[in-house]
């Protein structure tokens, strides 16, 4: 797609070319008509003296109409009786008294063409095979014959062709110069628009999904009375509105992160205290009523669950704040083996399959957090699939990236959950398949932690799910984690 600058320049050159062509054609046509008219005037001035003299065998010094020896060299004369050419001659190039009339040999086509010239005293152009192009004029003779006088059109044609050549050279040079000057002028005229486009390109490269919004570049000021000036002003106004909205959004996110971190920190102590008191009550040596014991067990379980949720929220808050993780060599193959061993103990009713590369896969990162990623993915697969399902864990390297895949043949993730599967507190419907425990609801933070930890290591996570097949793919750079 050509640029606006190229289209404007091309349009300017095309318009100029059309104008030059129109001027050139008009000049050529006008000059040709003018010279042809002059040629007809010469024919009228020459009259029928030369063709009339052919009846008497050539030029005579006097025939009652004046001196016939002053005919222009190349003048053609022909006499026709009826439709038959009786005489045809051409004035030679001799001078003075020695001027000669040379007979012209005409073929049948030439004779037919001469016979077709109307005797109306007007000029007509014909192409004689023996003589080339001629401008002829036919008049009625005194003896009932037709006398034709002609002059060559070569001088007219040569002048017209010369004008065509000059016009082509001059207009070609003018078009080349106009194209160059037009390109420079269009480029100069569109500089404000180019600056607006450059500013828009810079803005399009800014990360807008998250993070603090700095002072964005603005389009340079331009004449507000021009179209480009109005575009620049509207663009700057729009940038201001977007910048304000994103600043407010960032401030709201910061307040929310601060609240989550503070709340998580403050909740850790009371949750731990509740859990400790419940455990202490269960250890009482005296008899405890069954209902009380059951209540204490539920308190302990819920306190443990709340403690895990608080820890997850604090981890997400730290990752959101950009706090650095450990950067140490981590044997990812060993982590996978340990995580699968733990998952097999937690889900003996599932079939667990491992596909590992022959060489150990090592990345740079935080071993504890990467183990948490594996544990969350395996727990997610176990809790979302019925007993007897097959869960396959594969680990390999592609280029400079470690690729971990957790695949299961369960019912899959519903379409309405997929777009927000990695958002916080997103709960899938784990009761959609027969055999899935309805009480394992989790906290809704496991996959959010997977995504956050993967991104903190410079990688990412993706979901590919359908009926009977769900695959989570985690990619982590091998070199820099």
C-alpha cells in the first residue's frame, strides 16, 4: 500500500502530465492546422497554371495568366479528362529559364486517388505512391477538364514533428523536475503529520496492560487552522484522557495490592492462633463430645485452608510489586519427579505418566516457586478430573526454552471459564464430570500463581482445552530464567 506522500506526489505528477499532454496536443494540432492552411493558400495562389500548361507539352514562358516558370520546386500538376489522368508532372529543382517539368509515372491506385479528388477548390491530402504525401487542390478547367495542383506536405510534417520532439523533451524534463520538487514539497508539507504518526508509533509500543504510566510523548504543536493541526490537537487531547484513566487505574491497583498485602499479613497471626487453639483443644486428655470434636476438626481444617489462602495472596502481592525471586540453577527434571511422586500419593485413583527428555533440564530461578507451579498444575488436573483419568507430564527443551506440559483426558475446561482461567478466584465447575469430588473447591488462586511465577521467570503459561483433552503449557527460558 503506497504511502500518502507517494500518492500525493504521484497525483501531482499525473495531473501535470495530463496538463502537459493537453497543451502539447493542442499546440501540435493548432500548428498543423495553421501550416496546412498556409499550404492551401499557396495552392490557391499558384492556381491551375502549371497543370493547364501540361496540355501543351510543358511550361511556356507566357500563357496569358503570367509567368509559369516561377512555380515552387516539387509542385505537382495533373490533368484529368473525365476520370482519366492524361498528364502528370512535377516541377524540378532547376532555376531560371531551365526550369523543367518532369513526367510522373502513376500507378492505378494513384490515378484512382487523383480521380476521387473533388473539384471544389479546397485542399485535400493524399498519399501518392510515386511522390509520398501531397496537399492537392482540384478546379474545373476551361476545356471541361479537371486541373489538379499539389504541394508536398513534408515541410509541414517536419515542422510538426520537430514541435512534437521539442514538446516531449521539454515536458519530460518539466515532469521530472516537477516530480522531484513535488516530492520535496509534499514531504515538507506533511512533516507535522509525520510527527503525529511517529508519536502514535511510540505510544503504541508502550506497555499499557499494567504498571505505572509515565508521561507519554505528545505530538508537536501545529497550526490549529490546518487539518494536520486539528488532528494533532485531537490526538494530544485523547492521549491526555487515556493517560489520566490509566493513572487512576494504576492507583486503584496499587491500593488493592497494598490492601491485599496488608490484609494477608494481618490475617496470618489470627489464623495461626485459631488453628493452634483448635489443635490444642483436640489434644485435651479428657473426654470430648463427638460434636465438639467434629467442630474442632472443621475449625482446624478451615484455619489451614485460610492460612494457605493468606500465603497465596501474600505471594501474589509480592509478585505484583515486582519483588525479585531467587536466581539459582534449578534442576527442573528433579522438581518434576518430586512433584509427580507427591501427586501420586494424593491421587492414587489417577494414572500418572511421565515423558522426560534424556538430558536433565536446568533453568535459573526460584526452586520453591517452580515447585509450587508444578504442584498447583498437578493438583488442578487431579481435582478437575474423575478417578481413572490419565494425567501426562512432559518436560523438554525447545531452543532456549524449557517446555513443561500437563495433559489430562478429563472433561476439559468449559468455554466460559477459559478466557479468565488465570485470573484470581476463578473456580471451574469440578462437578461437571462423574466421580469428581464436589467438596474440593480450592481457593481459586492456584492457576493465578502459576501464571505469575512463570511471568516472573520471563516465561508464560497457556491453555489448550477441549472435550476429553486439556493441556497446560509452561515455558521458561533456560538461560536467564
